[in-house]
């Protein structure tokens, strides 16, 4: 969760971070899109 908060605050999330955070955040973003909900910019970057 700390890494997700860091992404929200525009900290880069690269290859040195555990992929689990990006995987879960990406899944959450895809779910929100499937429900026709808007994504916050930080989550859109992780969902791509």
C-alpha cells in the first residue's frame, strides 16, 4: 500500500519495485474501467 500511495504522489514505480503492487493496482484499475468509472491519473499509469 505504501508503494501505491507513492505512485499516487507521482513517485515513479519501476522495475526495482515488487511487481505485486503494480499487478494489483492494474487489476483494480481495469475493474474500475469495466464499471465505467473514471480512473485517477496515478492509477491510469499503472493500468496501461
